[in-house]
C-alpha cells in the first residue's frame, strides 16, 4: 500500500517540485520597480517629454541651486550681504576661506551637472511624435536647450573666472556636457568654448519655441532671449545684448510693476515682470534650507543686508519695502533684515530673470555703444518706478555707467547678481559695513572662484583644480 | 528487534547473576539532568563489563551487582559520561548528568539539515541556549560578540532595539552588504533596519532570545556554499526550541534591572557650565578684535539677564544654569518576564512561550518594549511521517531619537545649547524662544519629554510549516513553506512651537511598511551505509523565495493643537506616497557527505542561484565547495597517546556569492516623483548595468580541533577569503549627472587566524572552574582596484586595508599664535597653518582591529555560579564625526562647546592641541577629515558578569518547584581603553565612525527563574 502511494503520488510530486525551477524562473526573476520606468525607453510620447521637462525644472529647485546656494553664495561673497553673529552656513564663502572639501561647492557642482543630464535626456530623446503636436515637442526641447545653457552659464560663473579674465577668454572654464556618457572624464573647456556653447544652445532654444508661454514658472522663448541678453552683456557684445533685451521688452508679455505693487509682489508667486522664476509648492519647499530662510528671523537668519547697499537706496523708494525691522538686532548688525523672500511656510519663488533687468542690460549696452539718451531713458524708468519723485538720470560717460551700476545693484539686490557684476567690471569686493573676518578682497583674486570639489578631482583625472586650492 | 535486544540483555544478565551468586548487592538510583529532570533510557553499565541496565520513565534503575563494590558508568546521548562508585553500603544513588561539555558529540544544525559535530568538515561554531537566555539585550546578535572567533557584532548605538552590525571574518564587500544571512528554523529571513523615519531599528529584535535553542555560525565555504549567492558574508542559523517527550515543563523567568551609561561619568564628553560658556563667549568675540563691552552687549542681546557682569566682563552672578545633557539623562529601567511550557509524547511535542521585555536607555524617551509569543508544534502520526509548525508573533515598540549632526539629535544639540538658555520658560513650558538665533529653538529636553515623537511599532508573524515523509529506507522527502510578515508603523512628529516644526506650525510623518517574505523549500535526502565502512548521505533541493515590501508615507503640517497629532488634525497634508520593492530567488542545490569508518570525511556542495537582483546577462550563478576532515584520534597510532582526547584536522575550499545590493541596481531607471509646480516629473535616477552580478567569494579554510589531557579543548583555524567582482558604487565624474556607478569591480582579501581555547581547570562534583577565550587576527587587504576611491574619511586603495583612514594629519597648535597646524605631506617634516597647503595621506591607521575576541570564566561551587565574559578589540581607530562641530573652537556662533575646549590655547607659550577660541572659527581648525578627530579605539570590556544561586532540589521540591535560580547580572560594568583621554564609548560601528549616538548601556539586573 505505502509503496503504491510512493510510486503514484509522492515521488512524482517531489520530482515536479524539483523541476519547477526550469519552468517558472525566468518570469519569476524579471521584476520591475514600482516608481520608475526603463531609462532607455523613458520618452515614448509627448506626455513623457512633459514629465522629463518637469523633472528638469524640479532639479532647479534644489537647495544647492536656485532653491538657495546658487543665489546665496555669490551674494554673501559680495558687498550686499553681511553675516549675522551666528552665520554658520555659507560663512566660508563670505570669509573667502572655503577649501576643496567644501560641501556647498560639491553640492552645487553635482546638482547643476545633474540638471544638465536631465536636460540632455530631453534634448537627445529621438522620439517621433504626431505632426499635430510637433510644435509642442519642439517647445519642450527648446526649454531643455535653455536649461542646459543656463546650467552651463551658472557653472562657469561659480567655478571659473569671469569671461574677460584673460584677453582671449582662454582660461579654464568648465566641462561642457551635451550627451550622457557614464565613462566620460571630461577636461575643462576654455571659457570661450563654454560661452560659445551657451549662445548656441540659447539660439537653438529660441528657434524651437513657437508657443506662447504665459506661465513664468516655465521657460519661454522670451526667457531664452533674456538669457541671451545677459550672456552677451557678460561677454561685452553690446549690440547683441541690446537687441535681445529689446526683443523681450517689446514682446508685450511683461510689464513693469507699479510703484505701489512692487514691495508686495515679493509675496506673490510671480508678477507681471517675471520672465522666468522657479516656483515652489509646499511639497517641494526646501524647509529650513530655503533661500529666504537664510535671511528671515523665522529661518536660520544667518545673513543681513549690508548698509553698503541699503545706504544707496533713497528715502521713500519702494525697494526699501523688501526689508523688515528686527528688534532683536542691534549694533553693527543694524536693525533690519532682508525680506525679499518673506514666507516662512511655503518657499518663495526664486526669480531667475525679470523684466527690470532687461531695461538695465539695455541701458548698459546702449551706454557702451554711445546711445546715452537711450541709456538714460531706461535707467530712469527703473529708478522712477522705485521712487516716482526721483530725478531723471542725466549723467553721461562714466557717470552714466556708475548710475546704471548703482541702479542695477539696488534693483537686483539679493538675487545673486552683484558679485558677477563686480567681476565682469574687474572690481574687487570692498565692504565698509562688514561683520566677517574678511572685508576687502582685491581684484584679481583666485578666491573669487569656488573650488572644484575634491571628489570630482579624485574621480576625474582630467579635472584641473582652480589655482589657490592646493593640488 | 528492540524487544529481542532487551531479551538478550536480560538473559545475559541472568546468567551473569547466577554465576556470581555467592557475593552480590543491589543498587538503586535515579538519573536526572542538571535541573533534576529524570533522564529516561540512560544506560548504566558496570565499568569494564557488559553488565548493565537502562533507566525507566521516572529515571530510576535497579541493578544487582557481584562483590562488595563496583564503579558504574552512566551514559546518555548529549550528556557527559559519568562514573559513580557504589558499594553494598552506598547502594542508593542520585546521579545527575551534565550536558555534554565535550563538543564532539553535539548535534549541530547546518544548512538544510543537521549533523554531528565530529562529522563537520567546515568551520561552524555554535552557541547554546544557556549562553543566550536572559541576557538583558534586545536581540540575539548582540550576545554573539566575544563568543565566536572571527565574528564581530557591534551596535554603535545604545538605542534599545538598534540595528546590530555583524561581520564574520571581516568586511567582504565595498558597496554591497557585509551582513551575514540570517536563517531561522531553516528560513532565510529579513534582518536589519527596514524603517524609513527612524534612526536605527532591527527587525531581528522581534525574536525573543529565550526562545532560541542554538545559534550556529557558518564561516567557511564547506558550511556556507549551500547558501550560494547569499553565503559570502557567513550565515547565522537560529534554531528555536522544541518540546521533548516527557512531563510538561513550565519555566518562569523574570528579571528587573537598571541601565546607565556604559562609560563612567569621568570619561564622558562634558558640556560647558554657564560660567565657562560665558567666559568663552566673551573671549570668542574679543579674539575677533572686539572690545569686552561690545562682547557683553552681544551676550546680553542673546541671553538677556542670564549673567550679571561687572564693567569689564567680570562674571558677578549666574542667573541661569542649564545642564542640558544632565537633563536628558536618566537611570533606565529594564524588565523581562518569560513563561514557557514544553513537553510531549511520542506523537506530539510542543514548546509554547509568551514574554514581555522592556529596556530603557539612560537617555529619556529612548526605549523598547517587546511582546512575543511562540508555539512550536510537532506531530508524528507514525514512524515515517512528521508535520511541524513553528509560529511566532511579536510586537515591538521602539522610542528613538536622531543621531549625527541633526539638530534633533539630543546628544548633539544638548552640547551645543548654551547653558545660559533656560530649559523652561516663564509659563512652565519647555523653552523655545531661542529659535531666532539658536538652532531653530530646538529643546531636546522638551522634545524627549513628549513634545515630539519619533517611534514605531512592528508586528512580525513568522510561520514555518513543514512535512517530512520517509519514502523508503534512508530516503526522506521534506517540504517546507514559510511566511514571514512584518508590519511597521512609524510615527514622527515635531511640535508647532519650537524646533524643526516651528515654521509650519508642527508637522508629522506617518509611515506604514508591509513586508511579505515567502519561501518554499523541497528537499530529498538519502543516506546509506555500504559495506559497513562507507557512509554516504546526499541531499538535493529546490527553493524559491519572493520578498515584497510596500511602503506608504504620508505627511502633513499646520497643527491646531499639540495634543492631537494624527494626520487628520493637520490642516495641510503635504505628501502622499507609496512604493513597493521586490526580489526573488530561485535555486537548486545539492550536498553529498561521505565518510569511511567515521574517520575520513568528504563533503561537497553545489548550488545554482537565479535572482531578480541581477542583470539579464548574468542572472544565474553556480557555487560549490569541497570539504575534507580527518579524525586523527580515531587512528590506531594515536589510540595509545593518552593525553589526546580528540584530534581532528579539516580543510575546505569553495565559492559563494554576495547578493546584498539594491533590488533594481542593474536596471537603467527613469524615476518619477520629481514634480514641478504640481505637474508630475521624471528624471534619470539610475544608470543601470545589465552585466551586474553577484560578488564571488573564494574561501580556503584549514583548522585543527583538539581535546587534550581531558580538560583542554580548542580550535586553531586559518582562513583566507578572496572576494572578487566586488559590487562597487564606483565614483564617477559628477559631470555625468551621477556620482557613482554600480559595477562588479575590484577584489579584496580577508585572511586571518582564529584561536579558541577552553579549559576545565577544576571539574569536581561540587566545584568546577573553567576558563575560555578566543582571539581573531584579521587582515584585510584590497587586492585589486584600478583607481583609488576616497570615501569620506577613508581611502580604498590597492594593497591597503579597506578601512584605512585618509586624513589631514593634525600637527597641533602653534604655541606662538594658538592657530592650528597640519603636516604638509606624509614625510611629516613640514607644518603649515593653511589647510590648503596640507594634503591628506595614509598613516596606516584603520577602523579594522588588529585582533579582537572574548575571554570567559565560569566558576561553580555547589549551587553557586559565577560567570564573567570580557570582550576586547585592539588596533582599531575611531573617528568622531561630530567633533568638528562640538569642539569646533567657536566655528558655529554662538553654540556652546564641550569641556575639551577648556584646554584651549590662551597665550603665547601655551602647549596644547586645542587652538584658541574665536567665534566664526580659527583658520579652519575644525576642518573635516583630519586626525584631530581620530582616536585609538583599543579596549577591553567586561561584557557580562553573573552571580547565580540554584536552590537545592530538596528545598525547591518541597514547594512544588522543579528548580529555582536567583541571580544578579551586570552588563558592561567595566571598560578599559588604551587612550586614557578617550571621551567616547569605544564600542562603535564597524566603520569606526562615531556620530553622537545614544550611549551604550551599562546594566545591572536581578533575576529569578523558576521551573515547575
């Protein structure tokens, strides 16, 4: 009896169970994750393009990038910002003592190149879409070209000396990355090569985008033009700078805020003069690490406005509305805080480019080309928007350029412009209202450039460290 | 058959009886185990004869003997033989047998089966229940430290229920897991930390150590290759208790005790007092060139009214004095109650238990509660068929905290918080008004007193059902199905008023993790003896396993009321997220064991594994091993060597793998969740690698087991473990958008010598003393790596130990200026005050110990026992990751520092290692990755000392007990460190990084165990 059971039942079952391996394992061993698709086929449709573009913008929100440090670091290095007593974050940059181990430099480097890879994912996807939506696909690719240009532009500003540092712009820039290659160990291109790539990407962007983009949280054709205006300004291509600034101004998509609306506009997600801003919602708020919280009392409150810039602003100017009294401050710390990014609960948008900058770029470009009347008109417009009773600007020659520089400094303060403006004009940083250890940094100086992260130098033998940061 | 044997014995006995009728006497007696339980079927023989009998169901026997006196030899499987002298006057004896000390007859659980110790060809060490029971530790892995040669087990965090890191024969991997595989009752289970918002947790803490019969550690290829791609880091087999046939045994074990810091008060990091802080506050500003008046003005701005000053900064009166560290320190309480019942008949046997275990850290809030129960049931309806089911249920509740440089870490913030900030405000609430200038107003005392939460509970259900059927003589089929379900609910809450929740009016995160692990194993086992001398057994099997873990994370902020903390009360839900992750294994395996005359042993195993974790191109791998052993003591030429009791030489060679990487690392992935402006976004998240496969480990082992002079036994073993195709997150240029790429890249070797010695120095009826110990010399070397990898404080470099520190060499303080100095390079000939002119270099210091192990001694006198165990580790270095902040020479204004800064440089000529104090820092004196933060971690620690008294059976039986034992136990009572100035606990994580964790515990406890 038992032998029969053994032969007819149990033995076959045992054999069957042992053989299961052959039958079901292939399928059994093929598993896909719940939150990700195959990278090689990630972009199959227009919706996929959209998702990849959103992912690209999401990268700009990082606290290492437009969410904080890329704006904060150049400002604390400039003469617009001084340190509060307990300033502990970007202090090494403020005091010009950062070293190759610096976490902020590494954070910016890694994050910005990660954004470039996200842009390249969109640009290099060779996916055909129906003709009816081809323009939308082109628009997405245009956004990606502009982001790639912006990211290279930002890297070359923070990790390399400015464009005009050497006569042939032949000093080391940053590696240009246009395709993903996991094995690549790129060397640094010259600054000239980097700027050529930036211009080319931005022009490509302008030509691809045909759809009116009303939402300044996304890149539009005008964003690309506005960036072209800025890049050309940095290069000293005055005619081109003026031409692109004019295109944006004349697009009719933006208008300067009124005097009364100005201060309050910083509480809003965007305003009529926003060309491109990084938007935040509560789920991508950087928390304590948000840009504004480096300034406001509810956040870290590490940094304070310098009297060097505050003292330039005339009484009654609407732009004094972006400061706030803090009764806990006293003595050298002054009495006010920066309130340009005032929201303690949901991170304020970070403006990347605004209309008023276009007027100021044009003013400078016109002045440099000898069109002083046009320059005076543009700078007066911005000045009187802040203080309607202010006198029109009538200075000429260097005096006019100084007026433009001053207006630019006031208008764009705490938006991460001041240091780059000093650099391109080959000026040092001279702080009068100074609470840090380092108050005067003469031009030229190795320390105006952030160190290449040691990690990158270790992983990439072709990477050359910036001078002044050891080997 | 059995009857026939009995009949023949009886007949023989009768004949002998008649033959010596002229002088004889009768001996009566009982044979029991050490606890007084009768041993049924024990053999009693008159020494030197074949005269004998066996004990009956009550353990009693009766024997008629010739002459006036004789010596009885009493034997019972699993127990030490015993000789007892009897005579016509001493003819009523109670004989109690000790469980076998001679390990060579032990039954050892091995992969997919069990064997006798003498048959082992591999390196296998076992820990029995007595060494695990009632140790006041949350999880069983903690009890392994110092008990098993070649094994390191550390927590690095005193949080009750913290994850335990176990390394068997060193670190075998760079990026993949180096944790061993845990197998409970034959089932590979989930181990480690699966929580999302807690700092440290351990799924294994759900297992009640009192339920464990034995822990067996498999170390070499002969033992682990049967586990294929998961065997490379060693395997820990845990066997739970089962019932034995006999009377029901009820055991009640209780224990209560107290927990403090393992390091003594004088050796801890001390916060500054209000006076010290105030002095340094003023000094810090004055060292920036400010006047004392200006510095006082700043002080009063920060801490109005805290200190009354004279006109030149003299401290006249301290009005606020807060010791934050003292305020979060307590004496923790621990308790454990365990009730079990076991017993059975020939057909059914059972073991059932229920227990409660609770442990509080010496830091307020931090603690663990465990409720667990188990039922192990075995039914044997006939000789051929066995069904068994092991079911365990447990619930863990853990209350934890942050570690590392997080403001929420109380042992970080507690040092930073100025002692002139009050703990309570004038409304009696926890103070939070320092948020505008001090770390978000974090108040660790309030946070840990109920204002915040960081906790989880875990329910784990493990069920293991198996059936064995004997198909034919020697041929057995076994099917085993197991389910392991883990449900974790985490709750994390930050209050609206101060700390990390202040800007969003409070927030909470709730996490649910559900894991289901199922595994089915089918095996056929055949064993046969040919021509009496050739013993063969063979095993073939098929196993499939699937593990699926699902997680849900929800967060919300804006709380109306700090008492109502569930997410329903949050005005603004901010995140809803879920995911799952899976892996599968599908395997076939086989093992063959052969021996000739129980003298020469040969074993071989092979396993073929497939796993979802690996790239399509390399999905399957085959692993094998060969083992040989020679029981030299069985040879004729050694039979006459009287001092040799046991002598066995064994060696093995083979391969296994390490599959301990992420579930999808081979896939190039485009992940979602990178949303922008409310619209979904996706980004490249993983480069992927279709060629990715397991690490291969090739192991050689040779060992000698010996027993000498009837009192000394031990093992000497040499091993070499070559790990190749290391899974490596190789740093790549971050210009790619990624910082690393997972590849099979590089090789590493761990080799070493393990020595275990045990001596029963005195072994008498009423008095015994034994000492033992083990030592492991471990050498780790990266043997192939195309390019150096610098990973934080360490460098991975060909020819060097994997854990070699790579740091700036701190050269102390310039006595003239008080500023820091470093050596420029490894020649250490030039010093510089500019960190940018210094380079990092290898100075030969590593987190890997030169040698480590344990020592133990046990003393028994009548019913009193005294056991002690020491653990030690030498030559390993510790790196304090938080020191650059906590001892940062004022780099973080205006955070307090520690008393180490009291040794700071003050005036020219001062010789010290601590630079002068300046707010904002002193010339990079607190830079990361320098030897200023590196300490020698060599130490010896008295892990466990237990004094116990077992009440005499005669006494306990009067009140109806089977046994009763009372004891006092101390854990970590004493610690010696080589570095006399060491201010951290020397028992740190394997990587040597100390991140201001919950301190390790010193426990003193008292217990009472009663058997019925």
